[in-house]
C-alpha cells in the first residue's frame, strides 16, 4: 500500500514536474514569440524610414520596450572613434555627443566592438573597475553590449542597462539582443547610406546652383563684351563709339554719372570726350577741362596704368574734390591703353559710398580694353581717311597735270620723241608719227636706232653716235665727264622729198643719263623758200653788178679829172657816189658769194700755203693801209709758233677770210686798242686767231653773229658800214676748206675769232 501511495505520489510528482516543465516551456515559448513579433515590428518600422535620427530613436525606444531595460545607448563609428549619437531612458541627454577615442580600448563599448560579440556584465556595483562611460555610472547594476556590424566590420555598438536588478541579464538575452543588433545595424547602415546619398545630392545640387550662377555671370560678361565689341567695331565715328561704349559699360555698373576723359593732344589738359549724367550734352569735339594731364585721379590712373575702385572718396587721398564733383562718393575708374600709350581714363561715379563691386571693376576693365581698341580704330580711320583724301587729290592733280602735258605735247607741231637710257622710245607725239610717216605703234617701244635706220638718208655716223650713248644710267656717272658731255646734236635728212631737221638732246640730271629727247621738224617749205631766195639773190646780184661796175668806173674816171676839172663841191659829191657804189658792190659781192656757196657753185683752187707769209701780207697791206687811211691808233702784233706747217687752201679765199676778220677787229675796236694775229700748229690743223681788245660780243649774240645780216644793236656797230654777211661768208669758206671757226668773247673786253685750216698731206 505504501508503495502504491508512493507510486501514486511519484506519478503525481512526475505529472506535476511535467506540468511545471510544460508551463516553463510554454512561458519561454510565448516570450520568444512575443520577442520575435516585436522584432518584426521593429524591423518593419525602422526600415520604413531612412531618416537616420528617426531610425536611431526608433531602435532605442523599441529595444527599451522589448528588453524592459532602464536605458539604451548607441555609439556610431566615426573613423576609429566611437561617437554617442542616440539614447533612450536614463541620462540620454547627457550621453549624446560624448566620444570614446580609439585609444580608450578598455571602455566597455569599445571592448564590445573589438570583441565582435555581445557581452553582458551583471553585479556591476561589485566590479568598480569596469568603465562604461555612461551618465550616473554608480546607479547602473548590469550592462549588455551588442556590436553593430555590417559584413563583418563594426559600424557601432548598442548598450542596454538595468539599474534595479544586478543579475538582470542571462545568456538568453544575449541571443535575442544579437538578433536585434543585426536588424538595427542593417537599419542604421541603410539610413546612413541614404543620408550620405541625400547629403551628396544636396551638395551636388548646391554645386550645380553655384556653377550655374557662375556660368550665368560669365555668359553675361562675355555677352556684354561681345556686344561692346560688335557695336563698337560697327562704327568708326569716335564720338558715337565713345558714348555708346559708356552706355553699354554702364549696363553693368549702373552709375548715375560717368565719362571718358582723354588726354588732349594739343594741350596740357584733359578733355571730356563722352559723358552721361552731367545734366547737359557735351559739344561734339568734347569738353575741355581745367584738369591738367597728370593731376587728380585720372592722372594717378594714367601714371600707374591701373584701375581704381574707391569705396569712399572722403577717405581716399587720390581723390581731389572739386566743386563740380564733390557729391561723388564712389568711383570706379580704369585706364584706356592703346598700344603703349595711356590715352585716357573711363570713370564712373556714384553719390553713395560702396556703390561699386570688384566684379564690376573687373568687367569694366575688360570692357575698357575694347573701348581703347575702338578709339584706336576710330582715330586710325580718321588718319587713313585724311591720307586717302590727300592722296586722291594728289592723284587727281597729277592726272590733270599729265593730261595737260599730254595735250601740250600733242598740240606741238614739231615731232617730240622721248627715248630712255637704253634708246627705247617711250613717247612719241602724233606730230612725230606724221613727220616720220610711221604709225605710233611703230615708234613707241622700239629702238631709236632701228627706227631712224629705216631712212636711207639718215646719217650713219649719227646712228653710231646714238647707239653709243651710255645705255646704263650708272655708266654716265662712271665715265669721265668729257665722254658723256653729249650736248644737243642737230642734223637734217630727207624722207622721200621732204626735208626733216632733227635735234637730239640727252637728258642728264646730276651726272646721270636718263635718255634723250628728239625734236623733228619738217623744213621742206623753209628749204624750198631758201632755195628760191638764193636763186633770186643770185639773179639780182648778177643784174646789179653790171650797172654798179659802170657807176663805179665813171665816178672814178671823173674823180681822176678825165672829164675835165672838178669844182670842190663836185669832187665831194662824186666821192659820196663812189663810197656808196663801193658799199653797194661790196654787198653785191657778198651776196653773190653766198648764193654761190648755197648753190654749190664755188670751187676752191687748193694749194699749199705758208700762213705766216700770208698773214704778214694781209696785215701789212690791208690792215696797216686802213689804219693809215682812217688814222685810227691801233696796235697790231703777229705771232707764229716755230716751224708752222703749210696748209691746204685757196689763196684768194684764205685772204678773204683774214681780211674779213681783221676788218671786224679793226671796225669794232676803239682808238688805242690792239689787234693780235697768231698762228700755231695743232695736230692736222693750223689754228689762226685774230684777237682784239674791242667792244666784245654779248653771250646771247655769240651764236647769232654768224647769221646772215645780223648786226649787233650796239651803237659802236651801227656807225660802221657793214652788211652783216661777213662772218657768215667766213664760216662757209672755213668749212669749205675742212676747218672750223670758233669764237671767244667778253663784252667790253674783246673778241678772239679762231679758224683752222688742214695741214698739207705729208707735212705732219
Ligand atoms: P658786219 O661786220 O658787216 O656787220 P659781220 O658778219 O662781219 O658783219 O659781223 C656781224 C656782227 O658781229 C657785227 O655787226 C658785230 O656786231 C659783230 N662782230 C663781228 N666781229 C666783231 C668783233 N671783232 N668785235 C665785236 N663785234 C664783232
């Protein structure tokens, strides 16, 4: 029985213990169920938001509720430190913001992080060495630390505390807290990532806004500069350019007053070339200031070539206050630089201090560069326009001049032909083409020698002379002066039945040979008239000679008393008749001589002559005879170089030459003058000179005295009986002998006529 009772008891006990075990199991299971339900709620809630502070707050609150603790604390990793970022319950406000340094490894939270697993410590008041770094440490009885990790690396730590139960935590709590910690870590990291992303986004937005603004400003700046450049380069009117530049620049600075000051090139002062806000318009040429170039703020800017931003003129020594400008408080001014020169300053004024910014200054400075360029261009344009106008005027005048010259040249009856230094014809007027009977195209651009070579009658010697002209300008300069002293050459030639005279003159300037100018003249008519005149003279002279001879003869006879004795008056009258008859026959003889020369009817009877002998004869016979007869005091001398060769000449003609020259010397030399006759040998010629100390011949008459009938208008000449034919005859005779006649004379000093005669062959 006892055993059955004990059996029953045993059974009851067994039943009871099973029931108790069941009850414990049931309680534990329901606790777990409760925990996981809460955990589910927590993870749902904390994953519903990505706002980190909200997430941290939620983690703290929910863990307080789930674990029934007095406080929950979270540290987050910042680098190697741990920063207290969230808490709930006991002392939460004092906790947030504290830091555990990386070196403080012994602090509980740091130890949990390092350990990597949840740790709890009970009976904390008995282990005073544990440092939990939490507010009011003494009141804390137990702690549970849970590391917060992601993919094996720590992101923080969560610590739970209990202040009443020193044996609060058990292994079971560790398991649950670790599970919770995993969820919390995920939520924190997600929120952190989202926050970071959001921050990054915000930062990016900010950067974008900043950049957009900067780009906008840059665009405005460039647009303004572009506008200034395009607008200013579209005009070259300086006044317009300057005023428009000011307007555009002021779109940036928005000053109520401003202007462009330029240094006046004509004075020592500055000049307002453009301005606004002055209350009155500027005159177009600008407004002259009494401000000197180096003075005041503009002077400072130009000297330093630097811009100026004055925030308050009352505190800037560079500002010189003037009655017209003392209400300017802010000034923005930049120099205008063109090339190397500072030409002026652009200045903006504001009545308020601090009205302008550095940005505005920079922009105005950049714009000023364009303005300087525009001013430079405008000034250059004016310069070029003036120069173009001047050149245009010169060109027009030159064209008129050229046309005038052309017209003059064309209207000349004579042919004018210009050749360059290489003898190429560069110009021929229409008269030339007419006279030479060649179209102009056959003249211009052709060689002189080729053109003139076409005419059979054109002298070959001449062609050689023309061809031999220095063909290079430098050649003329190099050759000795004598070689190029080509004076004008004259000649005649015929083209068919026409007579053409030609004169060729070299164009020389300062020793340089530039070419030749030739004049052609059709002298056919003159030659014809000449011939007719000669014929007439010859006929008339012949007809006159016969009656002259009888007049002279009978006068002589009567004077000799052949027709009976003469009364004194009769003799005088007869003498007058005889003298005039002599003069007449002299004239007739001269005329006959000349017409004979011209018609080529004179023939010379050439023999070897001894000049000294001949001269002595003429001087003693003819000259001395006249001296005695006319009772004129003249000193006569002769002089011969030794061993004078014989010359080839016609005795009568050479005597005539000498007579004529001695007559002139006698006629045109006053009382007590002298006449010297000299003869000397020179190469193939003997030179005979007749020198007198008489009235002389003026330079302008020296060529003309060889003309027929020419007599100087001098009274001393007119009183002497003469025909003006003598020298012309002498020249013809000398040239017929193959010699030449030359003259040297000075008015009132005397004249020397020299002729040459060829030496007899074999004499030299
Ligand atoms: P004519 O003696 O008959 O006048 P000529 O032909 O001989 O004519 O001279 C021309 C002119 O030259 C003269 O009228 C004279 O004016 C000038 N003449 C010539 N020989 C001399 C001289 N020896 N001195 C000054 N004048 C002279």
